[in-house]
């Protein structure tokens, strides 16, 4: 509930929000793990088009409602991972935020449609990918496996949750900080 209130009052993940406002200028963007659409709607202000992926049906219904006034957002009820087809999806009971392709316990298991970002881009002939936001509760490595071709051809900004100390971080004011080990 607190997280949703932060979204309403633009206090949600302040550093990432500021980074997107400061740096996104056009192109195609992807919100992978879109939840109810906070970042999709934010990116829609600055990008040419946003594809918002959300496999949880309850969150997807809210995402669709939240994106109705944004014709440049395409909500998609599917997961992005390392394969095309279906995948087991684990919905954490009593939470709207922690669903994943990874089973962390206290979950209900569902089967969801899934794709790789490479397959999706190829299928729709998408070019000019400028930014990808990934928040898939621990399944981020699967998403990266499924976007190798994209990363080899283009160099979009990728914002994701992870614990690799060699990656860049975003500060509270939206600037990129290089981790000490990355230099």
C-alpha cells in the first residue's frame, strides 16, 4: 500500500524517476515487470513508444486502465524471459508487488505466456530502442539472456534491480554513479 501511495505522489524510486526524466529523449522503451504502470506512464512522456509487460492478470488489468490515456503505451499481459512460449509464474500471496518467475515461497503458481525481448523486437520489426526498465523480482538474468541480440546491435540504457557491484547505480538526484569496482 505504501509503495502505491508513493507512486501516486511521485515519491516512488526517486532516483530512477529523476534519471528517466533527465535522460530519456525519444525512441522505443520497454517496461518489463510494469506492475500497474508507474514507469510506463512516466516513460510515455519522453519516449516515442512504450511496451509495458506485466504477466500478473490482476496488475495487468490496473495497468490497462492506467494507460488508457496514453496512446503511445502498449500493455502486454506476458512475461519477458529467456524463452518463447509459457513459463511458471509465482504470485506472492498478500502482495501486489513481488510476483516473479522465481518461486520465493508463499506463492500461487500460474502458467503465463512469455517471450524474449529479441523475439518480440524481431516479430514487430522494432528499431531505435533507447531504454529498458527491468524489475522482475530476481528473474533479471533470464531477461538478459533473452535480449543478447538487442544488446549486441544497439546500446540502450538498461535500468534493472541487481546486486552486481560492477554495475552503475543511479543516485537520488538521478545521476549515474560508477561503482568503485567498475572503474
